[in-house]
């Protein structure tokens, strides 16, 4: 029998991070929860390295925090042993680490005695590992929430994890916690604006190169901001033996999708092509159940690894829907790191890692990455173009006819607007200004674009450095958007 008189809790100390940027929406939401005057459950999920821990610790650092972390690969008894060790550290009582508990109820009873009064944040990290992907932890936690935790109106219970499917299906959609004071935060990568705040001393071009190469993942941006240029940082940390980005692929699925080998198979399959439809993926995996594939695809999308996109004028469940890798780092890894992985591991580029990255190939690849970024940030471009208040559908345009007549045909971004306008965007990521040669290319695309309602065609060019004077004076495009416009609008 453990008596509370035998220990005095010392909550986790969190220092203020002066370099913490962005996440304003999430911080505001967490502040409102903290000041709500009622006990609350906060469920936070997102892929590893996205900054969940830093967000939560900075948001709640002025509260009393008890944080318990799950460890990948441990059994339930081992997880319980670990949290008891953590509990002993908070209580400064080494004897508690030797206490063997047989259920989560034993552990939660100890915690309930501690947090029944005062301003507390009870924080469980990597819940999917603590629970060993089963429901028992959550069901026992429900009992203590209903009968103990919720009676402290200053208590916040945080459940955080890197397996979106577990967090959504086993917690958010669980009957155990249904209809309680529960808040959800699905943490995504940094936006362009947040990336600029993080890389504040870089030029717009370097910031965009960084964003396209590794995405808005805070941990990745730290590594890409170490040298005098983004390019040198990217090369050093990708092409030298033991470098961070050369080994990250082996670690990337540990937290999020380690339980099923088919997740990695999907990514590997998509890495060999620009996109694939559902049937192609199903055939590759040799799965019998379409429902199983739906689960795998949804989980991969929630992690931000892949993206489903359909022609703007078709429904989401269209047979023409395509899947492609959307994670910037994964795209970079498969294009530039994996083909020379053995040479990297042998240290062949250690003395001059920039030789490993062909600049012409990289610039071309950045062009495709820029197209994906524009589609992902379609709301931002609607704002820049001044029709964000108009209802619209957006996406790329392609159909069976275009696939037959011109292989690889696609209009990069189309808005079908309720004000009877089609906004068609041509996207170019170039090292120089766009010339009038683009007109002929775009006209060929327009010839295959259907306009049955005879709507107005609004032509937009999204590019890096703008257009040269001859194209600008020609007046072909109704609007030309540059990097400066993109960052100013954020």
C-alpha cells in the first residue's frame, strides 16, 4: 500500500523557448482551454518531428505538469514499469520505481491522489505505445476521468500520439470518452508564414527552396538552417556518412506507421511513379479487402505522407482519383538520397557533399515540388487573387481524354468559382523570369480544357521571379504572382 504521505511531487520544469515561433492558432486554443474553468481532455496527434511536444510544453509550462511517455516496442508490463520509474522521479522516491503494478488502474489511482487539487496538466506522450495499440488503457482512464480527474476544474488531461489512426479511432471515436469535455488538435507542418518566421534571416528564395525540399517540419528546418546557405545545409546533412536526412527514412515510420509493413510498401510504390490510383495500389499490395486499403491510405494521409487528389470537377470518390507522395522530405529522399545511399554511407561525398546533388536535376525537381505546394495552399492563392469569399472548388485538371491525347497533361491548379469564372493557374518555378514562350504551352492546355457553361477564363501565372517585360507588356496573363506576393499574403 502506497501512501501519499511517502512522497512529495515535483512537477516537470519547462524553460521558456525564445526561439519558438508560429502555432498561434493552436496556442490560442490551448490558452482558452487552460482558462475555461472546467476540467478538459486535449487530444493532440500528428506525425513525428512535427513539434507536438514543444507546442504542448510551451503552452502549459506555467502549469504543474506531470508527463508520462510511452516507449516504442515495450510490452504492457514494461510500459507500466517505465511510468512507475517516471513517477518515482517526480516524487523523488526511488522506492516507487520498484513497485510492480498489474493494471493501469493501480497507477492512475496514485496520480488521482496527486492531481485532485490545484492547477495540473496530466500529460501522456505517445499514447499508442503506452496502450500497446489496445483499448484497455483508455477504458481504465475513462473510469478515473469520470470519478476523479474531472472533479478538479483546473485539471487538463493531454493525450498525445504519433499514430493518427489510433488517436482518432481509439480515443476520439471511442465510446469510452464520448461526450466529455474533449478537444482535438491535429498538428500539421509549419505554414509558409511560420517557415519564414523560423528561417527569419533567409531570403524568400532560400525559404521556398527549404520548404520545397524538406517541408515545414520544425526539426527538419533546424538541420537545413545550419550553414551559410540552405543549399549547403541540405547537402551536408543529406550526403555525408551518418547525416540526419540520409538516415531519417529509416526512422520516419517508427512512431506513426510501424505496426503494418504495408504503409512502407505504399510509400515505396508511389516513390517510383508520379501518382497511382487506388486499383494500382491494391494490386501492388496484393490485398483482398478494399476496406483494409482505405484504412492504410487514410492513415498515410493523416500523417501527411501522401495526398489524394481528383480533378477539380469530380467527386472525391472518383475512379480518376490519384495518390501521390506529398511529404517534401520523402520526395527528396527517393529522388536524390536513395539512389546513392551506399556511396553516402561509405563517405564518398564527405569532403564535398554538394557534388552529390546535381543542380540542374534539383532545379527541375523543385519545379514539381512547387506545383504540389501551390495545390496544397490553394486557399492562400484564392486570398492573393481576391476571391477567397467566393465559393469554389479547386484542384488540378486532367481527364481520360487529356490522358489519351497528351501524356502527362495537367493544368496545375484550377478554381471553379460560383461567380461564373474559371481561374486557371500555370505554375513555374524558374531561376529566371518567364518569357512569352509560355503562351504557346498554355494555349495548348486551354484547347483541352472543357468550358460547357462558357464561363470567363481568368489566366494566372504563379512563378518565382515574375515575367520579363515582353510577357508583361503582352498582357496575356490576368495576374502574375511572385514569391514576394506569396510571402506577403501569408
